[in-house]
C-alpha cells in the first residue's frame, strides 16, 4: 500500500485495471490488491473510481469454472483473458497493477538442445537438470532468463508508467528442494516404465520438465538487465506457515501434482499412461523423505515488487 | 464507418475497446467493427492504436470453447466477460463500441403476474402471449421496455461520450412470425405432456417463455424516452438472404432450437424431459408450415445504430 501512487493513475483514468496472470483463480490476492488501492483513493474520488480485473491463464484452463466461482459480492468488473504470459495479452498502457503468483518458474518451451541427440546439452535418459551436466543446466538457465525477459517486456508495454507488479515464485539457493526431488522421482518412474516397455525410450528422451528454479541472484540479474522496472522490494520468504506446522498429506499433495503436472504428462506421453505414472509416483513419494517436516521447511519463495519506470 | 468519430476517442486513449454482448462468438461482426475503426485512424496514429475486444455472454455459456476458437490472426486483444446484459459489465466510460446481436428480445425474467393465480394476467395453460388476453400481452411488453431501459442505462454508463452501439434484434409488425409459431407449438407439446402426466400442470402454469418480439415503434419509444443516445440509424431488414433462397432444413433448425432454448426447458422442467420435448416439437414442426419458404420470408429484424450523447 505504501508503494501505491493511485492518484497518479487517476489523473488519466477513473478505471483502475488489475491483471492476475497465469493463476486464474487468485480471488484472494485480487481482493487484497483492490482493498489496498481503495484506501489510497482520495475521498472526493471514492465514488467515481471503478475496478476492472482480468484473470489470465492458458487457453487450456477451465475458464467456465473460474467464471462460475467469481465471488458474488466482488467490488470489481471481472474478465477472463486466455493466453500465455510469455507474450502480449493487453493493449499498451492499460494496466495499473499486475500480479503473477507461481507462474514464472514454468518455461515457455523446452529448448531444442535438450532433445537434440547431436547437441552437447542432449539430456539423455533424464527429464530435468538437477543431475545433469553443466551444459544442460546452462540451457535451462538461459531459457528461464529469456522467458523472464519476454515477460518483463510484455508487461512493461501493458502497464502504465508507475504501474506496479508483484511476482511470487519459488526461488532457492539450493538445488535439491522438495518439489525438485519429486521431479527427479517422476524421472525415475518414467524410466522404469520405459524399461518395462510401457512407454518408448524415444518419448522419454524427447521429454524434459519445463520448469526452472532460479536463485534470487538470477532473478535480480534479469530484472536489472531489462531495466524497464525499478525494484521496490525483493524478499526471500520461508515456507508457508501452514506447512511448517504440518506437512501436506499425501492425498492433497498428489491432487496438487495431478492438477498442475497432469496435462504435461498427458500432452507428451498420452492420456493412457497418466494414471499409471501418478500411481507409481505416489508410491515413490510415500517411501521417500519428500513430505517430511524437515524437508518441507527448506521450501522458500521470492516476493518481488516492481514499478514500471516512467519512460 | 461514416458515423465513427475515432479521432475523438483517440484524444483520451490509444486503446479502442469493443464489446460484443450476449452473443459470445461474434468474431465476424467484431472483425468488421475493427476494420472499420482502423480505416478511420489518422495515418500518424496507426501504429499506436491497439484494440481490446470483450466477448460477453451468460455465465452458463461455454467460454472455454469460445477462447479455443478465437481467430489466430486477430488484430485485437481478446477477453471474455461473463454476466447478464441486463446489468453493468464494465467500468464507467471504458467502451468505444458496443454490439449486441439477437440478445435483447430475451427477457431478463418472467414477471410474477404471469404465474400468480390471483393476477388478471395469470397465463393459465399457456407459455406465451400470442394467444393470450390483453393483460398478458401488456405484462410482456412492459417487461421488455423495462429490460431495454436497464440495458440502455448500463451501456450509457459504460460507453464513452460519442461511443457507438449497434443492435440487431427480431422486430415485427405482425404477431405470428415463424419463431413465434414454434413457441406456440412448444406450448402445445408441453400441454400434451402435462395431460399425459409426463410433467406436472403446476410446472406448466409456472412457465412462460421469456421472449418478446417488439415492433419497431416500441423499440424507438424506449430509446427516445431513455434519452441518453441519439438514433443514427434505424432500419428494418427483411429475412437473411440465405433463408430466402432456401429455407433452413429441419436438422439445422432443431440444432439451433436445442442450443438456444434447451437450457430454458432443462432449468424449469428438469433435464429428464428435454429430449422428449424436442422430439415431440420436431414432429410438430415437420407437419406444420413453419419452415416453408413463404413463411420464412416473413422473418424481419431491426438494425439500430445509436450514439452515446455527450453528457
């Protein structure tokens, strides 16, 4: 709220436009943003100002469910915007506030070097970078930086000068935090299934998990190089408090994995193997230390507040 | 295009905002509007201006299908807006052009007088106003005028001064045009089913078809009384040329009816009777004169172009 210069926005528009990107059901976040903005509206303009909120996600997202679950007493006009955050979504200079929670660690695509047999970064028999050679790690890191750059440029166009953007994403100094361990376990499962002939080795070699967990420094570097935003806040956060008291149970955790990773497995390996993959993965997770309290406590994320520069 | 004062819009915004209301898949209409607006943008501003198009329909509409069918090479940023046209959908003064095709003849709700046994307008044993007493006709007409007034007031708030709105709706001097005949046939079918005990008489008495076909004069009266728009064009159109050469075949016609009326039957009478209702209705239509060329030629609609007054 301290960083919100709503008066500056109101000089050119009585409509305050907020976008929640790549998360589609951020009703709580949006409520907080709207309420913070409302408190910064001068008394004599309180009645005139109206809010428009755009909920964005991939076209494959279920917008029908989103629209049916919109809070009934919301203080804003709602719209849905389908499309990738790695591209333009709104006309130039039409947004005052952008939020994106847990979307930027997903890569826009898998770099060809990882699946090209002739490339030094060919990631044979692996689906992630954590146990791979340095070439593979570099290809992942470069794709993340490129995607982040595209994202920042698109948002710099869409935000008004002085507009704010909050980003929340997993962010680690260490390579081996819980969800990464799960991706490694997923890789094991897929390999076992390939050995058993349940899926082709070729399919496995052409699959890489499109996610990268940047360090705080990597993220800061991209933002500073891009130079279209000032960094108002950059904060490393520990694990969510709900986790610290009680680690997630396996049922909820598998539900989360199937919702957020299921489409990916289905798209690459076909719908017929999805159930088997997650069944195998569940067994692996249960016998691993992934969901132990000690392990969960290593989870951390970055909260970043950026302001669009004036020119 | 002659009526478009795009330069006036560009004085305050480089984003031209278009809304297609209650029709959700008006890609062709939107394309025409965008192309017309583009031609009116001065040469030196051509590169700066961007379009945002809002596709609106009821929450029950399938927005997922809409988003997946968006034209790939569209010249605009697309958004979906769920909600009734009989209420506010956008912040004040944020739209430059509104279109609504074939939505305004649907009533927002069924007036209570029609289903209240003590009311002089109780529409016993009937589902429509065409064969009913004058009281019933008046209640339908008043609801249409009220809905239209609410619609005009909402759009007057949302459009910028000078903003344009095009409306297309069925519009007749005569009471008995083809689709009305079909509503009457639907009423017959429901009555037959009630007599056979396939649906309760009470359910039938509490159902009225929420549609009103206004005359051009009725529509003009509401617009003039509302006084927030100038009438730039008011044109009665004959039947679509595709119909004049060849009446719609029964298969396509039933598909249209099930898509546009099915939810209504389902909502009131329950999903278990929908198939039977449309099966019976199909038989009635086939043995009637509804789809004869002579009959179809009586179809007519109104095209109305309105401009939001300056204050």
